[in-house]
C-alpha cells in the first residue's frame, strides 16, 4: 500500500529542480582507519543522520536556492516520518515522496576514517518499492521542473519513466549513475548529462580510467551509446567535460577534507542548480565543484551540504579552509571517489549534445 502527502511549497522559482532518488537513514561511524576484510576497528564515534542520494541532492539543491521537489519512497515507520519532516522543514516539496508498508525505510552503514575516506553499505528497503505508476502520478511535478536529477538507488524503470516524461516536457535531465546497476542502463538517449566518477565511468564503459585521456575515452564510449554530455569527476584532477564539441576541464578547489560522503551528491545538486539558473556548462560545472569541495569540509551527509552564500565565497576566493591536522606527508588517497577534491587537502576543480 503506497500513499503520498500534499506538497508544502508551491512557489515558482526560476531554478526548479526535481529529484528522483533514494532517502535513507545513515549510521556513520568515524574510526582511526578503515578496517581490512574481517577486521574490527574500535574507538569509533557514532553519528545518526539522514542521507540517501536523492534526499541529499534535494537538500543540497534547496540550500543553493533552487525550488525543489522529490520523488521517492520511504517506509511507514519512524525513520520515514523523520525523513519526511526534515525534508519538509528544508522547504522541499514532498508530495512525490511515497510511503509504503511493504519495506522499511532505506538504511546506510557508513565508516569514515581520519583521512575522510569512507566505506558504505546500503539496505535500500523502501527505495526499491518506487514504481513506474508512482512516477506517472507525478507528471505535474515533472512538467514543472527545469532540471530533473536521477540516481540509481531506486529502480531503473522508475528513473527511465521520469526522464521520458521530463524530456517530453522540455526539461534537462541529469543521470548520476550511482551505484552502477547490475542491469544494463537502457535509456542513454534520454540523458542530457551523465555524471560518473572515475570508477563508475570505467565500469559503465569498460575502459580503464587512470588519467584524463583515459577518462575522455571512457566518456566518448558513453556518448556513443546516446548520452549527451558526460562529466567525469576525477578527484584531485577536477572534472572532465566531454561534449559533442570536444573535451573541457574544470580544475578543483582546495579545501581541507574531513568526510567525502556527500561530495558526489553535492556536485550533482550544484550542476542541476547551475543549469536551472541558466548558467552555461563550464560555469555550472565550476559552481558544482565548489559545492562538492565545501561538502567535504564537514562530517555527515546532509549536515555537510553548504549554502549558496558559502559557495559564492569559495567561488570568489573569500573562503578560508580550516587548518588540517599535522601530517608528515600530504596524501591524495582519500579523495579518489570524491567528485572534485584535491589532495588531503581535497580539491574540487555547461545542455550541449
């Protein structure tokens, strides 16, 4: 049995972003180092907060000034009610956030080390109960949107239907292909912007990604399948923009990274908001890189997502990163999967088809 609530925020804003994706409760344990297989690492601290790629992207877009609506599914349980209340408190339209009695609210278990690196395991729960019919029932929301972001912690058919309807109404679509699904993606031509990190680009294309030239080759394979612009995020090497007109690059911003958990979601929200604002691709990608960089400077998922004012500061060079803990030698390992984060300090570096 699936039900939905009425939307709270009906205001019209030039930047109108609709997100289709997951909403989870996150259990985050911070430990001195990540455990090896079969190992227990003690002396950690626990933080319980809200996450999920869809909810993170919705909250990030809202804090950046966009008018936001979310399509997803949570359980009819206390965790689901907590998520609904928090999203509504952010000013996000939750009429499309369904509730189900058939599964518990999605849950993520996250381990973060002293370098900001993480390991994540997810029990998707109610997120997998989102159906094509649920999406079709939200056609008014999809008609309203200027940009639609989809990620893959919800069923592929639901995302495909959302993109089909959105493109039919002239919206821009962004696919964050995370996690890479076991079932092949079969709607590449509906994707205006594809935003894999290096590992996802490699798994999706079959091309080993080791540097910018190999990332460009992987992106070209994905464009040949029908995706419009492919933006490969490369950690300390910034973001590579591969369009029909060629290859571009956005360098990273330097910050002190504490936790990269929500960096990818922050990047996608920044890109969506930038494009919905009418920014050209390079400017929108630079904006997204600044959002992702700032998301690395605080612990947690949604707690780490920055406001537009703080993003403008880093864009204009008025941001001062807090000092990093003493180290004998800088390392870049912790930022490998963050979209645009340089060093240890971590570094974060426009709809053409």
